[in-house]
């Protein structure tokens, strides 16, 4: 598991930072190749999908939850950030969101079994 205190920031021009360093694109591309040209946000396309996948993978260090939840994270969070603006989110906020989504899926699975 990665450090929960890490701050991720996006800046106009689609630069994404993990603390003082750029968030690398390559690790998320190895999981799914949506946007080889880079990250984006503020809408529901391939650049935001790649960013959602990269953020979840960076926070968890595990490809399975990253691949299983990145589309939901894209729509709930990444697509909501201003397209031509800046944003900031902590690793802890991402983990809280992910835990909440897991809880929702578990509850839905229980209802489906009953």
C-alpha cells in the first residue's frame, strides 16, 4: 500500500503530479491502454479513464482494484474536475472513495443473493 498522505495535483495543460514528481503514465498503460498520449480530466473520455486507472493503481499498488473500479472513479471524481482548471486529491481521499465503492458492491451482491 502506498503512503496515504500523498497529494496528487492536476494543472492546466494536463500535468499530473504525485507530490513533487510527475505521476508516470507507463504503469497504468501496462494495465489498460486508453490514452497513450497522456492524462486528462473534466469529461468521460480516454484521458480521464487513464488518469483514474493511474491514480487507483498508484494508491493501492494493486492492479485488481485499479482495473475493477477505475471507470466508476472516472465518472464520480475525475470527470467532475474542471477541464481547463486545477484539482487536488489526497491518497487518503482516493482510498476512502474506493472503500465506499467496495462496500456498495458487497451490499449489492448480498441483496442479489437473498
